[in-house]
């Protein structure tokens, strides 16, 4: 399975925020990403799926799992 790497910069397509992926949650085939960002000086976190954000030009997916 390929997921977006933690530390990747992303921008929400639904609301006006830019943040960094700080966690990945995999449940069965569903993947959710925790995006951390600052809003008016407050540190916030939100869970998003891959359709709710755009990757920065340097972000990429990586294969996860055991070898």
C-alpha cells in the first residue's frame, strides 16, 4: 500500500489551510491523514482523507509495510 509520507506539506481543497501530515491511520482499506497547522497562532489538527487535500510539489507517496 502506498501512503503520503509524514512531514509532507499539503493544502486543503475544502477550507483555506496549509499544514503538514503528522500521522497516518489505516483501517482496513481506508487511509486517513492527520494534518497539523496553525490558525491565528493556535496549533490545530484535523483528520482528512486523500481527496480533501492537495500535495505540495515535493511531496510523494511511499510504500509501507513489512518486507
